[in-house]
C-alpha cells in the first residue's frame, strides 16, 4: 500500500542557511521534528529519542553522520533511523523535499 503524505513547508529554515552536520529542532504540523543537513540532502526525524525521550537536537552528529543521543549515547542512522549501537530502538524518520531554498517535510496522512 502506498503511503500518502501531506507536505509542510518548514518555517524559519532555508536549505542554503542550514549548517552541514548541525542538528536543528523545528515544529511541523504540531510535531517536534529534528533536521540534519548532510551534503545536498536534509534528513528529518522525531526530535525525541525513542529510548527515554531525550531531545536529540541537544546531541551531536558523529563522523559517520549518525545522530547521537545526549543522554545515553545511542546512535541512529540519519537516513533510515536504524539504531546502530545495538539497543534495538528505531528512530522515526520523515521524507524531505527541497524546493528551491525551502525545506518541506512529509507527514503521513494515509
């Protein structure tokens, strides 16, 4: 079954102004979402760690591009949300589109 998304422009964030490797927390459709720019791509993910709810944007990005939780140092692949340190948690990710300088995040509607 094909997923349907409602696309939301991220207010206050421009693709060209996003810093490479810097985590940014934004609100999109009443959801707290983290953003990460890596090269020409932007990745979006739930801003809270799936383990204990820590704010992931208070963490950092390691040299392999993984998001590191500030509380317990769990690491998550920014592309697919997979936990790479073996604890079994998965970070929910969102699709992203870059339209000109604008960043849009897709929220599942069906």
